């Protein structure tokens, strides 16, 4: 199964409901036809009447028809599924000929939850999707539908934020802002300006901020400018690398990122190299993640979020509660 893919079946209650509806309809048609046709008389004219009484033949006929109806309803239910991917919902149906309907998250305007009396009793509901063009799609008989509405609204918010942080920001715009939940400045990546030496703990501090951005709502981390907006540049960082330029910086950043966060999250971070007052700087544009991001530290894992203009480590119980709310998948 693809990463980020979830397959959801309709509530089994739909089998019972369909069976009741079909059975009631079949009985009605049978009784209506009995007023117009004499079944026993027609049956006695058939050769099989010499071997089976009308009552036994009638019972066998009803048994076979009910069995076929039950098989049809079950096959129809088992062939239907809703496949949730990171970019769309796929309604898959048809047990003889497979068909699919795709609903792209980019086209979705809102997700709503609907539930009637039977839904509350049988614990299912309907998920109503309204597209930007005004079309309405309903995903019916979903178990725990309310939770999935919350999950989809959260996923949509994450994707909307991701679009913002995929774009290279304007440096003048960033310099005009104060540090906040989605913006932080750091003077360097690995060179300690005060101690005038290499300090790898600074790399860990950068990765904490990156992980916190992914676990919250995304953000921009500017490296080469301190929090007082003084332009430091990255020349001293470059001097510590094997390849002493922006390419070497990006390669080293990628190696550290893979070691402490993991390569599967690398696509959430876009690096832009800019020159400010003639000095090289870089902007890390970090999109919010669809899954919780843990930072490896020695033999432990840490969980960080952004709170105001700072990065905060959460305790295990706090992280568990936060993850259940932020990542509703």
C-alpha cells in the first residue's frame, strides 16, 4: 500500500438496510403479481409438477432468490471502498467491472459531516464534499465519519499552508517582520561566532526549528542573519565544508537532515540561496508535514513544535495529545 493511503469500507449496516429494502420490494412485487396470476395453476402445467409439490417448489424458489439477493448485496458492498490518498479520495466500485471516481483535495472547498438517527444508532455517517465549482459529493455509510471529516479538514489546512512555503519568499518582506511562529533568523548553521570555532550543536538547533515547523504550520528559517537583523552571511560556514560554497552547504544540510530527521521528510524543505548586502544567506522554506516528525538525539527521539517565536520540546504525554489533534490520520 502506498504511503499515506487509507482504505475505508462502508459500514456493514448498509448490507442489512439493502437487504430489508430489496426483500420488502420483492414481497410487494410477488403479492401484486399473485393478484394477477395464479401461480399454482401455472406450476401444475409444468412437467416438474409430477415430482415436486407446488409448496416445495415455491419454498425452493424463494430460498434461491433470497440467496442470490444476499450474494449480490454482499458482493456489491465488498466491492465498494473509499481510498484516501494524500491528494485525493477515490471511490472504487463494481464487482464485475471496476470503476473509479476521483475527488482531488485541491478541488475541495469544504468537508461536512451528516448523520441521521440510524447513523447515531449504528455509528456511521455521511461525508459531504463541496467542490470549488459548487458540485457536491457524498461519501455514505462511513464508520466514524466525523473523525474523517476532521482528518480531511486538517489535511486541507496542511496542504494550503504547504503551497505558501513551496514558494521562495521575498527577503525584504521577511526582514520587515519580527520572529514569530512561522519565521526565525539564525546567524549560522555550524560556526560559533562567539567562540569563533566549529560548533555542531548549532546544527542540532537548526534541525529542532525545522522539525518544529513541520510539526506545526510550516515556516521560514533564514540562516546568515541574526535575530537582530544583522547580516552575518555564511562564508564562515562555507569555510568548514569540503566543498566551500552553497552546493556544499546544501549537501551537508541534507546529510545532517537525513541522519536526525529522516530522508522521507526531505521534500518538505526547500532551500533558497540569496545574497543580502553582498553576503550569502539561505532561506529554508519548511512545509507542514502530514505525519509527526521526531528529531533523533543520541539514542532518543524528541518532539518539537512552534509556540510563538520559539521552539518547544513536548513531554511524551503532551506530544501524544498534540499528535492526536494535529495529525488526525
